[in-house]
């Protein structure tokens, strides 16, 4: 079912600024807001209001919009900076910064190893994330607003991490590069949704993807995935499925051009 289009349509605006004080350390701050929409024309005044420090009840005349602030960082370990990087990303709803409101913030943290000791052709990435904020009233507060009910979405898909609302999970990727163009990747994911949010549930899946280039022109790709999930709102019984896909593509050595 598709509802009638909104007019005027809400818009999303955002900015980010990054700093790199050392060779190994980088951090950044970001802000974004959903604004405008029916009854709220997009004007210079409404745009400037989305940067205000004050807040209001969603949907009233002076509503600055559905706003979020973010903080991210990455750190390459000295003497191991070509081997190990730690990173983190966070955002908070309608607050100044995740740094000042850590107990009302969503966090993602991970590590990245572009090569492993004694295994230079293997890279590893692992990260954990949670939006199931402890001791916070109101379930599903991340990616939700009482005025912009479908705010941070694009055709119903959340513009953000796939963990969604009131969730926590882990992702691990391991990739082997036998050559510069060929690769085999294995991925494991697990995620859990708080039962207080739409009855909750969990998901676990494994997948493997391989890409091989032959004669510089033909590219063969294949994927196999196993998934097991249990979300009572969608199904009374747990579900499992297996899927596979194959793709063959052609890349001209000199590329395509209409003008030669």
C-alpha cells in the first residue's frame, strides 16, 4: 500500500566537519535534520531554525525539525598503523552531541585490519553496534519522530545502520585477496531486537562471496547465504533460508566510449 505523496515533501539537510590533529588520529562532528513538509514551507528562516539550540514539541509552529548530532573517530595504532585501526561512530536524538549525552546515544565501534600478521593477503573487519539504549524512556526513539513518522527513511528503508531501532548486533568480515582483482569474502552477522519494540526478535546469517576476473575482461561473481531469523510479529515460528546467486559481467579492457 502506497500513500498519497506529501506536498511539500520533507527534506533532509546535514553537515559534517572533520579534524586530523595527528597522522594516526581523526575525528569529526556532524548534524542533520528533517524539516519542511505539509504545513511547514521550506524557507531560509526554517532552515536556520533547524540549527537552533532550543527544542519544541514536534509539529508545533516553531518545530526546528527532527534533528540528530553525530560524532565519529578513527585511530591507527602507532607502530601498527598499517595493520590495525580502531574506529567508532555515534549519534544522538535532539541533543547537542553524543559526547555530552552518552547515555542517550547510539554507538558503533569496530576494528579494521587491512592485512593480518603473516597473512598479508587477508583483511579483517569486526564491529558491534547498539541502538537499544539502556534506561531511556520510549522504545524505538532512534530513527523516529512524532511529527515525521517516516523521517529517516527512503522508500521505507532506514537511512542508517541496518541494526534499526532498539537493536544490538555484531558484524565480522574476513576477505582473502589471492590477486589484486580476485577476492573471497566470508561474513557473519547476528542482531537482536529488544522484545519491548514490536515483540523483538533475532537474526543470524552467514554468507560467502567470491569475485574472479578472467583475461581482464570477464568477471565472475558468486554468493551463497544462509539466514536464520525469529521475529514473532512476522512469523509464529523461526524461519531459515538459503540463497545463492551468480553474476557474469564483461569489462572492456579500454572501457566504453562514444567518442574515439
